[in-house]
C-alpha cells in the first residue's frame, strides 16, 4: 500500500511542475495547440511512460496512456487553461489518472478491462470559439465545422493542428467505439462554492453543464456625446447593456434547471469617451444548463434564444446571424409635434398641406 500523504505530495509536485508551463509570467495561460501545450503534453507523456503506460497522441493532440487489453476504462482531464487559470483546473484529473494507473501497473494485478489515461488538449475553448473538441473526437462526434473556426489572430483550427504536427484527416480514427469504452472517470476540482459552503470534502457529479456560445453584434450610430440629444441617439452600448440584463433574466427563470448565463467579453466601438458607441462591438455570451447523466465531455444540446428584446423608443430583431439591430423611435414632427405623423421622419408634416412655392 502507498502512503496517502506521500502520494498526495507527489501529486502536488507534479501539478506545480505543470503550472510552471505558461505563456505569461505571473499567471497561468496555456492555450490549445501552442508551444505551452506542446511542452505540457510532452511532460505528461513522459510521466505516463514512467508509470508503465504506453504513451501516444491522437489527431487532436490528446495524450493517451494505455495499459492492458479489452474494453477501456477512460480516466483523465484537460491540459489547456482559461486566461489566468487555477493550477488544479484540469491537471488534477490528469495527474490523478496517471498515479492511479501506476498503482495498478505496479501491483501486477490483472483486471477484466484495460485503462486509458487521457490528457485532452481543448476543453476550455480559450483559444478557438469552441469547446470540448478533443473529447468530441474521442466520442466520435467531432464537428468538422470546428476546423474552420479561427482564433483572435485569424488562425483556423485546421491550420493550427497542422502546425502542431497533426493531420485533420486522421480525426475520425480518434473515436472510441461503443463497445470499446467501459466507463469514463474524472477527478476535478470544484469550480464553485457549494462543497465549501456545505463543509463537504468530496462530491459525486450527477449532471454536467452544456455550453452554448454566441457572438452578438449590436449596431447603432456613433455621434457626438455632447450634442446628440438623448431621444435621437442610437447608442449601441446602451442596447448591449440591456441584453446583458436580459441574459440574467432569462437564466433566472430556469432556476430549477440550474441554468447559468455569462456575458464574458464586451467591446465598444469606436471606444472614445466623447462619442456615443455605434460600431460593431463583438461580444461572447455563454449560457449553460446542466444535462443528465450522459457521458461527460460530449457536445450538449444548445439552448436557443427564447425571448426578444424590446426597449421603449427602439426596435430590435434576432436574426440567424445573431445580429441585434437597434433603431430609434421616429422623430417628432416639427410642425405638429406628433411622432405618429406619417412623414415626420422627414421633418415635413403630412397632417397639414405643404406651403405653396413659387418657381423663379
């Protein structure tokens, strides 16, 4: 038997070593298919070989440590991170899988199944606007449309894979058949406050959230912040702010489903203090809703917008291109002061005859 304290200290040291692999000093940033991902994958592959596993990689860069034959018990987590990540998010599950498999190998026991320890490369979606692409390939449900998705530098995923030394054409071979996988197990740090608030050291997952990410553009009209009256403005940022609150209202109506929603990024153009925002500010919205006990890390159904946005004095429409267009109310007629005048938008009153004109 291995001393649990020694095993825990070893796990902590391995996690610290992975934490040191970052693109930025002072915080943990390790994105998919980057040099940092390569270094972390090589380190994990070395640990797998030292544990007695046969290490290799699939076409999406998932590191696989294999032991035994027959149906596979899959154990693992991910190596990529969010921006300014916690050190346990992902690496804890990878390290725990390696150490658990090592104990089986060292014991010499024969099991009625084999073990695959998996270190996924893309879970967070921090580089490309997609999530779970690595595990989707393992589940046999990878969407080829993901290959055309580009990062902030305009690099498509397919191009990044080739630069990483992988071939997108080999992605189908990464899939496990239904008869091949016996179960999937993952150890993961809780990223919420529930266990701590209830003073519980351990929890068993009964559901997993499925993320749907949307990029929304609110289009208005830029204008001088000091001279454009409030009733004549088309402020795109004000409209976007109402959308943020709408996300909050929508997810709160699904409290029993434990749905959550987040607007995690917003940009205003042209971005000047003396100009009302009117340009196209790209925003990423993430809505999540726990699903049942289906296999973890496979794509989930995507909730679609169920409510339209309305603001007094404006009109908006949700289109297939997820573009919000915010239009101001009609300008009051200069003659009769009515905003119902059919021609009030031109400044001429249709309620009264036009003045006679004399040609010269």
